[in-house]
C-alpha cells in the first residue's frame, strides 16, 4: 500500500543547484505558480539548454501539474547533464512512478542511493516500491533506515506497520501503529491504522461515525471504578465537542458499557454527555442521548467478534 504526500511538500532540496535557478524555481513551486515558472524557465532554457538546474525545474513544474509525460525529457536531460546529483535521480524515479513504470522507478531510486546513501526521500520511495511488489522484508529495512534519519516520518512509520502486519509480526505492528496514532491521529491513514489495531482486538483507538465523517479517537476511558474521565478521554471528547459546535444539526448517541455494573455504566454515559455540554456551550445536552448497559460491548471487526467489558461507543443519532 502506497501513500504519497503532495509531491511539492515532501522534501527540501538536499543538494545545491545553481543559486538563482534554485531560489527562483523553489519560489514558483512553493507559491504554486507553475505556469509562470514554466514560462520564465523556458525562456532561460532556450538560451542555456544544457543547464541541468533549468531542466530539473521544468520537470518539477510539469510534475506539479500531473504531466509526467511532459516532465520526462527534462528530468532525463538533467540526469544526463549532472549524473552525480542524487536529487535529480530521485525525481527521475518519481516521474517513472507517475508513469507507472515501477522497474525504472526502482532503478532511479537505487542510483540516487548509490550517490547518497542518506537520501531520505529515495529510501522512503524505494520502500514504497518494494511494498507495492510484496517485498515486505526489504521494504521494512528501508523504512527502518528512514526512521533512523527521521523518527517522525509519517509515511515510513505507517508503512512499517503495514509491512509488519504482512509479515505476521503482530505485536511489533501494534507498537508501531500505536506510536503512529499518537503523533498522527487524523485522516485516512489513521482510520486504516485503527482498523488494523482493532483486527488484533486492540481498541486503544476507535473510529466513530459522527455525521458524515468517520473520526478516529482514543478510546473513552475512566479512572478505575469511577465515572472520572481520563486526560486522554477529555482530549477525545474535545474533538467531539468541536465537531458538534460547528455542525449544529448533529445529534449523537453515547452508549456506555460496564460489565456487571449498570449503575456505573449510567454514571459514565451521563459523565460523557455532561462533559461535552459543559466544555462546549454551543452543544445543548439534549443533542447527546445517553444509554447504558451492565454488560460487555460486543465489537465485530472483519467478521471477528471481540468483547470489551468497559467501553463507550459514540455514533450519529438518526432521526
């Protein structure tokens, strides 16, 4: 599974290009003025056709507008003119990826790493290439290399967990995915990571359907034998309250489970409702409908059933 961040925002240039071209080219990329950049560099390229930096940036402008066919001759020329430049080789690989040529993509990343073994984006994208091919152990080694350079790199961290899952190394996967969710709890990758954990019976994080959105939250928990919310749970409910404050027509069910203790389950359901309403004045208490059960919650994930003795489920109330 490959997940790419926007190409323009991934990595700063690692090697010095010609000073003016570098500053001007990055300006056009950062401001998303790709047509202006293309026009300015085309004029200069007509005068200096063998300038590798000008060819490189022309390729970047084309890639930024999803035109890899147009980018290819420019990046190939940049590589020919400056064969020792690892950054050019990396973007050659990105171009081949966009053209769906995985063998050529892989070769370009390998050449970039031969020139600079610490080139983080080349290691990362070579890992993606390996993962796409099912070469999970090789991909894992590359993601570990990236994480040694940058322990917070989100794609490497997430895809390391994917590789571990494919290798049936579940406990290692669990530890890595929990670390990922601690740092990156939002978005499609967080939702998928939560499903991966849930399949193992780990419900530290859960996906909740709030209106039309599926929101990933750390599980709502309490101090032992009480209705006192933990600090992490208050942070999760702050997200719920913020969403409800904006979406005024949203109404939610709050369902608490406490195996063998219906009175405690009731206290906890009411505690969740009251906390959200108290901390978010725009959320009327009646918009959260509490219910409670003195039994364990049964949770089904991909056809497998799990029971959780103490839990809280929050989901959209359909009128």
